[in-house]
C-alpha cells in the first residue's frame, strides 16, 4: 500500500493532478506467442532482466467500473492525466528498490504527451525517447507503454526496449513461467534469492479473483546442474505430489516440465 501511495504522488507531482505427468521435451518457449498473458509479455520486453520481478494486473479481466472504487480514487485519482482509467488494460508494478510502474491500454498517447509537456519539471531526450522528469519521478512512453519511476530506472527501461540491455522477456526462466501459467486477473513472477532453496530460480503465481471465486496456479523453476540430476529430481517431485494427493494433503492438478538441467513444477486449481 505504501508503494501505491508513492506512485499516486508520482502522478500528482508530474502532472499536478491438468493432467498429472512428466513432460520431457517441454521448452521454455512452449508458450511462444500464445502466452495467455500477452499484456505481461509486452511489458517484460521493456523491463531489464536484472530487475527480477513483475507484478502484473490484467485490468480488462477485473469487474466493470473497478476504477470507480473509492480506494482506487483515493490512491490514484479519478483520471490518468486527464484520461479515463477505463482505457487501461494492464498495469505492472515493480517494488523497491526499483519502483517502476507500467501502464498500457487504449490511451491517447499524443494527449498524454501534450499534458506532460506542460507539466512542471524538465524534459529531455534519451535514445530518441522524450523523458519528463519531475522532482521525484520521471515518465516516458516506451513501445506504447507508459513507464513511470525514478529517472535512472526509466532510462534502463528505454534501453531494454531498444535491446541495449537484456530484457526480462529474454530471461529463459521468466519466459518459461509466464508462458506456462493459465489466464487470470493477476500474475506475479520473481527471482528467488533466499538460501533455503538453493536450486530454486524463479517462482510465479497466477490468480483469478473475478467476482464469486478465487483460484491460484503456481510455477517454480529449479536448476539441478545436469540433465540427469534434473530427471531424477523431477521423478521424485512427481512421486511426492502423487503421494500427497493420495493422502489428501494436496489438491488440484500438477505438471512437471523438463528442459536440460531445469525443472518446472506447476500446480493448477
């Protein structure tokens, strides 16, 4: 919630306003261009890979009129720089220490540029892209996506979009996770750095919070060093999951994919 308030301040400052089994040949690109999260994929193409997280919301899957909620208006205002929030299809927040907010949809980008051009602060060109810099945050439009955040982070997103920095979409494990998780209302994927799971690289969660129900699917990518180790660990995972289901301590379906030394476990509702 504190992060949301900071992003609300950003705008105010700048504009004044299912089967059980083991799949041996599944690659990280098995979802390809058919990922069920095209909005997240588009944003991953302009996020530097070393940011290591994306927290994406598919606004088009939210209940109609979500932007009219009092809590939303309190934190973000009634419009996005004069344009209706109803035009926003997707948003992604990257939290501290990066503090980046991405917004995409049927926005009048020319109108946004006009509003930003009259805002307080300075305007400069970076790699052919106009950046509006306020006291605390900057804004740029990269690949038709509104990028807000600290000035250096905004420039790094421009670099990733131009291919000057590796993007998150180029990271095999993030790509694998996002291509594999089912459609929902929100998606989070992040690098795992804690020491309790030294083989775990990336974790992803897809949630569906549409009115009347809540479901969740998860994915974990592990690196076991060699293809033989990965095959052994995958078999052990499968056996453990089947046993847990038989004992009633686990529910839902699961899938295990292998790609060389990497294993991905996916649990489904």
